[in-house]
C-alpha cells in the first residue's frame, strides 16, 4: 500500500499528554470534587438517571495508583460525522490500555453504533493501530449514524458485551451520541451489567462545549483547513480584483465554524446565524447588509470581496422558517399529487401563489428561480423541504445582485458584481489532525482508559486548560448527566446535552463585532496558509482564536 | 495590518538559488550554446522575428563577470491568472538588481499589461518588497488579462519606457503572455529602442513546458493544494462510505493538473481530456467507463468513490463539440429572438429538437435538464455557449446515475449512488508557494536580471534540472522564438508558443494508465495532506510526480 510522505512522517509524531498522565496508571491518583447536578431540569434528569445522576466530578493527579487491578476488555465506536483526530483517540486508548496491562483487549466495533448491534468488530493490535497514528479520517473502523437509544438495542449491546467479556465501552461522538452514551450507562448500571460507558467529545461543528468542555476535538483542524482555503480565496480576490466569493462553511445550526474562520481570515462579511435569529433579520435585511459592503467597496474601486455564510443560516431567518413550514404543509401527504401533476413551472408557480400566505409569498417571490424550484422539487421521503440542501451561498449572491440592480437604477451604485460560490465541508473533516488535535485526541483516549480503570461510568473524558501548552492540561472526568437538560425534540421532552450556540455576548463574537465594520469596507484579509505540523511553535502548535478569546 | 503566523515565519525563509548564481553577478559568466531555430515553421517564424530569431541558447556558469556595467532601470508586470510564487519572481529580480548596483531601479506596473499602457506603477524598495517575500497571490502589483499585441500598444509602451529610462521589461506570464513578450522584444529591437524583454514561465495549468522548460511555476503548489483537498475528500469517502465525490479541477484545456493530482492521490477515476480526444470518446462511453467502476465497487460492498474531472474535458468530446457548434449556429444573431420569445421550457425544447441534427439531438437528450437549460440560457455577449461554465462534474454524475438506473432495471447493479460535487480552482492559485515554487520563482527572477545585465532580449529566463536539489539547478536563457510555431487562432495564422498537452505516450500518463484499473476497483487512496514548508526534506522539498516521472 502506497502512503504519502507526510503520512509516513506523521507516524513518527509523539502526541503530547498532560503532564499528570505521563507516568501512566502507576502514578495516577484521583482527586474527587463535589457531587454534580445537571445544568437545568435537575429533578427530571435525576428521575431519568437514578443510578448515574449526581456523581462527583473528578480530576486526576500525580500519586499512588489506587485502582483495582483487573483485566480490561474495552469496546470503542466512532459515531456520526468524521472529525480529525478520531484515530488518535483510539490510539491513546489503546496505548493506555496496553501499557496498563498487556493482557487487556481493545475491540473496535465497525461502522458506528450499528457495529455493537451487529457484533461486527476488529481486535486491535500494534500493527493495526500503528497504521493510523496521527492520521485523519474515521476509516480505522468506520463510523455511522445509527442511534443507540432503545432498550431493545441496549439489551442486544449487553449480550454482545457479555459474549466478549467487555468491561467498558468508549463512545466517540457529538452531543447526541454522548447523550445516548449517558442513557446506555444508566441502563448498564440499572441492570447491574458491570459494563462502564465513557464518552469523548467529538465534532467539527464546535457546538459541543460548555463550562466543562473547552472544545470538541476536530474543530481546530477543520477550521484551520477551511481558513487555509478561505485565505487563499481572499488572496485570489485581492489579486484578480474582480470577483465576490460567497463561501458557505459546514457547521450545522451553530456558527462557531464560520466565526472562527472569520476571526482567522478577516473576510469582508461573515453572517452569524445566532445574530440573525436574535435580531429576527429578514432575507432582505441580510441582503442589504451584504450589499452595503459590496457598494461601499465598489465606490472605493474594489469590485471584489469575500463573504462567509454559515451552513444553517437560512433556518434562523424567521420569515424563511415560516415559508418552509408552509411549503411542508402545502405539499403534505397526498396534497403533493395535484402539484406534481401540473405540467409546467408556470402552473406550479400559480399553485404555490395560491397556497402560501401573502407574507410567505413575498419571501418566496424574491428567491432566485433555482432556489424556488429546489424548495418544491427536491423534498425528502416525508415530503419535507431539504433545508440543508439549499444553496444559501447562491441565494444570498442572487439577492445581492437584485439589490445592486435596484441601486444602479437609482444611481447609487455603479460597480461590477461577479459572484463565485464555494462550499467547504468534506475538505476539513478528514484532514491530518493538527498537532493540537493530535495531542488533545490522544489525551482524551488515554484519559478515557484511566476513567475505566478507576471504575467510572457515564462520564465524559475531560481534558481542560486547553489554551495552555499540553503539559499544563488538566485530565479528569465529568458525569455526562451534569451537562444535560430537557429539550423538546420531535414533539417529545427529551434529556439531552445542551447544544452550544455562538453567544452574542461572548468574547469571540464581541471581538468580531468590534472589527467587522472595518473588515467590510477595507481589505483586511489575513492568509493563514496550510496547516503546519512542523516548524516554529507559533505556526504549528497554536489552537483556535475562539478558545484564546474565551480564555483570555 | 494583521498578518498570520505562517506569513510572518515565511518572511524568514531564504529561497535556494542554483549554485552557479549564489555569488551574484561578480561570479557569473556566460556559456553560449548553438544558434536556435523554432520548433516548427522556421521560415515563417524567422520572417516574423527578423531581429530576435535564431539567437543562441545560453547557460550561466561560475566565472569572471564580463557584462557591461550600466545602471539598469527595469519594469516588471504580472500577466494573466494568479500562480503561487509570482511574488518571489519579483523578489528575486529585485534582489539581483539591487545587489548588482544599489542605484538600479525596479518599477512594478500595476494590474497586468494595462499598467504599462496607463503608466500606472510603483517603485519598489526594501520595505515594500519585504512584505511579499515567499507569499502567495499577485497582490503585490495586481495582474490582468489585457494583451499587449498591437503596434499602437507597443508604441505607447516605448514612450513609457523612454520617460522612465527603462532598460528592460520582465513579463511574468503564461504561453500567450510570453508569445506577446517575444513580439514586443522584436518591436523593441526593430525600432532600436534599446529596451530588452525577458519572459518568465508562469501557469498553474502546467501547459507551458517543453524541452527547455521543465515546468511552469505555480503548478507544484496548486496541484499540492488540490491534492491535499482531494486526499481529504478521499479519506472522508473511505470513512463515511456512502458518497461518490465528483471533483472538477482547474487547468483549462490540458489535463496536467488532473493527472498530477491523480498520481498524488490515486482516486478511483480520473478523466484525461487528451485521451478522450484521441479515442474520440462519446459522453455515453465516458459515463460507461465511470459507471463500471461504480458498479464493480458496489458489488464489492463499496458504495463510495472519488472521480477527478479536468476542467476542459467536455470540449474534447467530439460529439459535444459539434453540439455546441450547432447551438451557437441555431441561436446566432437575431435567430435567438424567436427562441427567447417562447414562454415555456417545453416549447423551447421543441424549438431545439427542431433545430439540431439528429445526432446532436441524441447527445442533447441525454443531458440532465439543468445542463440543457444552461446551454441555451446562459450565453456570452456574442450569443455563444459558455463552455467553461458547464458544470461537467454534475453532468457526468447525472449521466452515471442514468446508466446505473438502467443497470438496476437490468438486474446487473444493486448498489446505492449518492454523488457530491466539488470544483477546485481558486483555492490553489494563491497559496503560499511551496519551498520548490518559492525557490524556483526566486531563481527565475534572479536569473532574469542576469539575462538583462548581459544584454539579452526576447529570452525566457530558464532554470532547468528541476527534479534535482536546487543547488544543482542550471540557470540560463532561451530565445522565446525557439519555442514557437504557427497555429490557427480565431481564423488567423499566428506565431505562438506551442501549448503542451498531456502526452499519451509520456511517462506520467503511462504510469497512470498502468495503475488505473486497480485504482478504479480497489481503494488505493493516498492522502498527501497540507503543503508543508518545514519538516523532513521528503515532506517539504519534493516537487511533482509528473516531473519525477518525466525525468526518471
């Protein structure tokens, strides 16, 4: 098998552990903190998690090992979308497990949670693990989106664990997967299976963070990769001086990715979905906001620019959310048949005009035809509009073009506007993890085993103080229930880990807000360049601007 | 002004010169070679270039300087599309010029050739130059696509040169710009202006190469950037195991970029336009070729893959080129009015069906509707189809989907096919130049000044032996006329530098051809990762696979 020279070189990288973990289990001791309670809805959460609620936060420290010697057989799964560093979580877990006792065994269940149900696994050994050290991707065992949430599933998982003598399961996933990890942990405790569950916080979206989790792994590498590309595009814009680039970036509902990229690259425009929602902005207002920058720059002789658009933004525009709801209603079930039978777009358009409220029709009418058709023609199996497929980068550039045409007519704009469109997503989920993510992930995995060895269940592997050098990082564990509250999901009250959106009074947003007017008009681009794994420490070891601002 | 930590670190990088240039002008001597003749059409080229034709190739060597001491005032322009390293050409030129004589002056004319016409310039000094060392982009003075080709323009340029006392002009550009450099050199010689012209070979497309030019600058960095992204996408495909990614890459007519990326990343499919043309492949045949890979992989349980599509491929499909010609004819001039007046797409479609030949209509009929509409609705100011806007990555995935549907019906395929689409272009033109491009470009600029100092005119700055370490590179110059032949362009015979397409009997293609069947069926992906500027030499100093194979 041919591998790249970088991959070969990265095999030789030794991830940095927090100082307190560097002596291995022999020198690790537990410092117990206070008992915890959930961030909200304490009684309801406690009622749902009677066996795992209220446990103590713990921190590891140097000291005499007091854990019970016991052969450990551990299973690990990767859950959900890829994030750089997943392989290193498994490598850290494997190294801790094997160095604690060479008889310990690590099972990797394949293709996500389904692997636990199907009993589809690999048993790791050195040769297997060594191929994946410090590499990107989740291809070591694959990932998947099946959810483990029913008692039937849990019973099957229990059987699988029993069969292999598995003592603990490590779930590497996002907020939903860790919520499910907590539920599984409760099930195991309630049924006295003796199997522990430990979660690890993964997601490039950056929305799994709170007072206990500095950041999820993968966010650093993904935003560095997107920022490399955005910076390159900015430099191209500033060289060719004739295009406006509309760059949509992944990140689901939250705008952490867009904001971090903006802090790194200083584009002319960056929309923040949470602000759009808070200010109840209309599509027209957003378009005006972008158009002001385009027009002002044109007046200064700069018919070029870069606008960053978070993936989820249109769902945060109140009038657009209403429009989507109306369309879903208009075409629900058999009502779609009459619509589908209409032979021409003109007739379909009349049908729509007739079916929408006046307010929604006004929103619909300003959309470019491509988007209009997409809303009606590309629906999911339930007949719902596929919001995530909406090419919002094209939507906004089309709205801006309309605004500019009107201003040209009014004599208030005389520039040129040539938009280009990009979507950055898959490029960043499987990059070689940055040194930060390589270190953080390895530490998360290593630490997860220490939590197992000390008998914890329903805990998240917690590595904090991440804005400092790795030697100063703090390792420990936090009951997952501590991060939970009750939210309404699909018409039901559910215990879930609270999703972190961009806080409009947080320092990262405040810094952005204080600078964006300048960035909108001037050309203040910063070009981060490609992720470096070698070289000066300030080039290859520093993590996100978001974290630096949050912890400053 | 805020700059990134990588940019700061790159300022400290010292580009490597060929050994023979390291002592500067004092130790540089000229070794004259034989007189040259053009690669074809010698008589015609000689007739067009009576004053600059047939000059000698020269190579520099260590020795006593014999050039005439003279204050040099040099102008430089960047022409055409961005390519990583352009700034370093100017930095090398500046350093050579200033170290030869601090009284020498370097003018940078702004926004491409138009700067010479408009007399729009900057005079470089250390402070200005130092901001751009080892950075990407052409923003140091901007670039542009105006062509310098008429005697009226040349007369204006002569006046501008006279006004500033300019003794030489360095033109950094692709094949067309260097062709124009040769014509300008001839004009200057014929009119005894005493102004010299030196060209430097730039283009990320890689199509400016021949027995004298190992490769154009920028190709290395751009293909490394695209390969980083393709590798990341491959790793995502191999982790998620549910998408087929269709990745179009820039490169204009030639497929050098696609081929180099394929050699680096080993995708399942890479189309090569030159092969499509040579085999006179139809769209259906190409789609079958891709579909075979999709189906075979699906049969092996792999419903994912990556296909690389060169930007220009559809123009090389004979039946598609005919279709485009027919459409251009069908809607030429006022004929478009009747078409535009038709209110619905169905009526427009009938008009088209009526106007195309049967053969072309068969091609048209298999296109997805989005592409059909694009061909008719998005035409340039002359009414012509905008071939470069055709989303060929979507075209091929749609054709493959059709083929798979037919095979499913026939019972020969039972997989899932979810395509995703990408276009890689602007991401790679302004990246920080790789160490190779930083060194090569600096050497090209440095060497250009040596050619000026030795009085050469109509020469290309030539650095060769590039597959070896920089110390072994060979510096010299080649008359541009030597690379020219006569081609038919826009109905006229024109002297031009021969464009280099991928040679189907060349070693890079042969290597690809020998491996692609395996790559199509197995998962042989290679993940190059981000360009590294630091670290082990095999990670940060090696140039393209294409060059290595050509020179092996």
